C-alpha cells in the first residue's frame, strides 16, 4: 500500500481497503463495459463516521473521490478516469435499514442497501416502496438517489425525487449534514436534499435517505397489448387515464425490433400474445381497495379500444405468474441490448404528446444517415421517456475508435431531434461522463454557469467525482 493511503488503515478494517488489481477490477468498468478507469484503491466504509474520515483525508491530500453504489449506472458516472489518482468509495457495506415507521409511512435506509432489500423491508411492514427498475437486484439507495432514478412506476409515484423526504450526506471536507427528518412539510431554508438528488456524486456522499412509503396494492391487473403505432398507444393511455386515473401504475412502450431481440437473447422471456405487432404496451393498474374491480376496468377499456380499432391485440394476465412473465420481458430489455452488439443508446424525454413525433423523426433520420443501423425504442411512454438505441451490425464496427466517430454522429443527430422538440437528452440515467459534452452544448449558458457556482460551493477543491456532469 502506498504511503499516501496508510493513514486510512487507522480508519477502515482490512477488508475496507482494496488495492489488489484483480479485486479492484469489477469496480473500475461500467455496467455496459464501455468506460474503464484506474484508481489508487477501493475504500469500503461501514459507517458514516468512516465516510467522514475518508473525506477529511481526501480533502487534506486533495485526492479525487468517485462514489459507487451497485455500479449499474448507464452514463459512466461511477467509473473513474484513467489517471489512477482517484479512490473509489464503494458504499455497499453501509447497508442497514435504520427504521420503518408504519404510522408515519416512512423508511430510512443507508446508501448501500440494495433496492430489492428496501422493497422487501417495506413489504414485511405491509407497506409499498414503489420504485422498480430492471437493475433493482443490484442498484443501491445511494445510487438511485444520486441519479434520481425513474423506472416503471413513475407514472403513478414519481421519480426518486418525489419519494425522498430527507437525506444524510457527507460533504467534501468530511462534515456530515444530518437531514434525515422524515417531514412531509419543511420550509426551513434551502432544500439541500434536492441539490443532492440527481447530483451523481459531484456534490456530496449520500449515506442514508428517508423515504415515503405507500399502501400496498391489494388488487392489480396487468396486460400486454399490441398496437399499430405509438400514437395508438397514447390514445389507449388517454382512455385508461379517464377511467382508472391514479390507479395506473405503469404504461410502457416497446417496438417490435426490441421485442424480437429480447425474446431471442434473454431465455427467460416468452411472448404471451398469439402474434407479433409493430408496437407493444405493458400496462398495470392497481388499487389498495380489494373491492376495486381493476380487472373489469382494464378489460372494459381495452375492449372498447379494440372495438374502436385503436388497439390491435391484448392479453390480460390471469395469474400472478402470467403478470410476472409480462414484466420479465419489459425488465430484460437492457440486458438484451447489452448482448445485441454495437449500439448507441439514448435516454430521451419529450412532452408525452410528442413521443410519436420523436420516434418518427429518429426513424427517418436513421434511414437517411445510418441505413445499416436498426432503431430500437422502449420506455416509459406515460412519462414521455423513450430509450432510443441505434443497433449496428457487428461486421460494420472494426474497432472501438472507428465506432466512436459513428456514435458521435448518432448522438448529434438524436440530440438535435430532442432539442428541436424541446426535450431532454437524459430523462433518468443522468449525465455521468458520457453526456458531459452534449450537456454543455444543450444547456442554457447562464444555467450552466450557475451550476458551476453551486458545484464550487459544495466542493471547492473539485475532488468529488471530477469530470462527471460538468467538465472538470
Ligand atoms: C438492467 C438495467 C435496467 C435499468 N433500468 C433503469 C430504469 O428503468 N430507470 C432508471 O432510472 N435507471 C435504470 N437503470 C440505471 C441504473 O440502475 C440507475 O441509474 C441506478 O439508479 C444506479 O444505481 P447504482 O447504485 O448502481 O449507482 P452507480 O452506478 O454505482 O452510480 C451511479 C451514479 O451515482 C453516484 N453515486 C452512487 N452512490 C452514491 C452515493 N452514495 N453518494 C453520492 N453519489 C453516489 C455515482 O458516482 C454515479 O455518478 C438501469 C440499469 C440497468 C443495468
């Protein structure tokens, strides 16, 4: 171990300092395997006091710190640069559920808790923690707060920002901000909590969060639908909203090319519809009132949509296992895209009504500028958040350097379409390192300058995840 790291031996147990290259390797590449970095060490604190001591040491030694949770982020924000100067701060051992308050409907979890463990803790108390993502078995509380994660239930419960009541975090100089008050209303000063949510490790180290809980649904109905177009899917969403309102927990869209890839590459998936369709909708409505006949509501709305020829086909799950099978397809898409070959992914959002225009514009631009690429679309249509991916034939990508130029051209094309539609270049995955340049171009200069001043106020030495979100 280097002399610089030695003071940390007094702070962390032996398992808390990892310097052996093979043991460090999994922390140094991102989930997609696209970004690779180097670090002096992986530090694995077990307490807030240890995180604080590490940050005091980092400030004294001016060492860059890259926080990491489950390392499932899709913007490269949890991977250090190639200089080898940074330390990785892995929060996975800070993983206690501190409290579940059934009367107040709140839960406090430490940064390293895996999302499924938090969901389970809520379920055991007969409450619901509604955040659900394809990575929920690996992503951690610190990561989901730091990226303001979304997922499949945003249409009903909002993003992480809507679920967080309070935060505990450690500043760059080691000071601990103890903001875990589980208050529904708190107008005392600036909401530091909201600055940290979505800050991607650049403003502070999140050590715990207080969340809202909800009533568990007692009844639910799940459907997989076939549509002729995204516009038809929006029409069905509108019909369903008029009748089911806040009971809609999910309304997701997927194109047939994406469905084909998922069925081919992820063995746990099978199509419960008799035939393939150009577009698919994944719908769930639920209610905590066990008398609510959600299946009848869904059947009636989909039946009327079939009659009106807005909907082409639909299957309503007749058991929990069938509902699970439908959601397995939706949640397997990220894995299918990872396996499919060279691709350029995007996490766009536009006003919900503009989703069909976004998709048409990307299809036309892809046909014109990248004729060998297959455009893929999947996402949270109810939130206007569509993951656009251009998949290229393997034979066309001789090496990473050649592909980088293609990826830059695809990005420019998609970001131009999104900007013209008044949308965002990232809806839920964040800027990380992948989108720093694009963000600098897309953001209003005055807003960017203000963000730089905020960054400086939180992190005057620039040691917190340097180069992520804002260029270092
Ligand atoms: C299969 C799959 C499906 C996915 N589906 C969705 C989806 O539907 N919706 C969605 O929003 N995202 C989705 N994601 C992206 C990803 O899971 C989320 O961004 C998640 O919130 C990241 O959590 P993590 O713990 O893995 O964070 P990491 O990847 O470890 O880190 C992400 C960012 O947060 C920072 N960070 C991590 N922990 C802390 C901390 N304690 N304090 C401060 N900063 C920290 C890191 O520095 C980095 O910038 C998906 C990813 C995969 C692989």
